[in-house]
């Protein structure tokens, strides 16, 4: 979960958003977003919404699959 939190933090910073601003956009709280970025457990909905608001999406693929991103 830690690497996912780092990805959310990097996405947020790339968009120039503070934790407070992103939390408002996803109807959450700054402490929840902080927990996510530190790798603590939060709902999948929070993770997906935070990524979406930063212009990212999560893709799930079977282990061992080769993925081509275009």
C-alpha cells in the first residue's frame, strides 16, 4: 500500500494540489488523504477517486501479464 500512497502523493503534487485541496475535491478529509499517502489503509473508493481527480487511473491486470501502455 505504501507505493500506492507515494503514487497518489506524486500525482497530487504534479497537479499542484495541496492535501486540503485534493481532499475537498474527493469529498474526504486531509487526515484521510494523509493516511493514504503514508501507506495506511483507506477505502479503495478514496484511492480511485484521488487518482482520478489527479488525471490518473488504476488498471488491474493478471500477474505475469505483459502490459503495453500507449
